[in-house]
């Protein structure tokens, strides 16, 4: 224990900077500090300084408090207010990599971060809601545009089919915004492919055939004619179809 007093605490100039490269791990098995030889059990913190594996006491981090990940605003503020902070990781056996668990920061910094974040929580949630609304608006616009583009190319495509295709395309599209991305998706080839996929899944036995054959090529070959026929039909202007059905009826 006496030895630990000889170390250079990271609060000192120079050492503080070094500490930014340090990583603290939550132990998954028993270990010991390379300096004071104290035993550290599963679930305890250990600091990797690059040269040594140290207990928090020897690393000069024992004055810090653990702040688990979860609230982005609190973590961001605590990081800002703390003179020193260290990232805390834990090795995940299942995923074979280390995952961030939180940070060690000064208790006063964490308290201040928590208080400030509680004070403007409503404002932040309001901003989030506004952003969600904005996204919804963009999505609706996208669906409408896509549906119109489908209708131009396939005037005979029933409205509910057009909307369904557009909604599906929008789900794939979501996250990507910008005119160039949208334009790419509104070109005739992209629309044709979207329409074909829709017909295949909604108007043929493709899904059942795929399950039975376990082979995409075989299943696709069997429904190809049916898809082509429906594409031909949808390419016809609605008027002529109405005349046709009028004649039939
Ligand atoms: Zn130690």
C-alpha cells in the first residue's frame, strides 16, 4: 500500500494526458494488480495503461465514479465537465470483442451532468419528437413520389398495389435522404424491379414454391410467365382496361 504513494497520479500534468489512452476493463475473471499485487475479482475494475495492468488505486483513478452508458446527454456532459475520464469496457465472450460499458469520471462532474440533463430533458425530448415528425413528413413525400412514378410507368397498376410497393421501397430507402438517392430509385429500371418483386410475392405462388423447392432459380422460373403477363397488363393505360372490362361485363 505504501508503494502506491510513490506513483505519479494522473491528475499531474503530463500524466493526465497519458490517462486519455488508458482503458479500464470490468474483469470477467480474477486477476491482480501488477504493482501492488492486490487481488481483483470478477466484476471489479482494472486499468490497462499500455505498459501495465493496474488496480484503480495504483492507476490513480480511485477518485473516479463509474457512469454506465445509456444516457447520451449525461455521458456527453460528464465527459466535458470531468478533468479526467476513462472509457470502461468489458470483453464479451459471445461476440468476441470488447463492448463499451460507460466511463469513469469525477463524481462532481457526473452530478452536474445529471442535474443539467434532468433540467432540459423536456426540451431534448421535444427536439427528438420534432425530428421524428420531420422524418415522417419526408417519408410521406417519398411514398407519394414513388407511387406517382409507378403510376406513370404502370398506369394499369391498381392504386393499393402502387402504394404498397412505394411503402416497401420507402422502408428500404429510410435513412438515405437526398435527391440523388431518390432519383436513382425513381428511374425506370429500379421501378420495374420493385414492381416485379411485388408481383412475385403478392400475386404468384413464389413464396410457397421457394419453400417447397428451396431453390430461388427454380421457383422464379415457374412464376416468370405470370409476372410478365401482369406487367403487360399494368403497362396498359387504365382507360383501355376499363373499356375491356366494360366489354367483358
Ligand atoms: Zn494496485
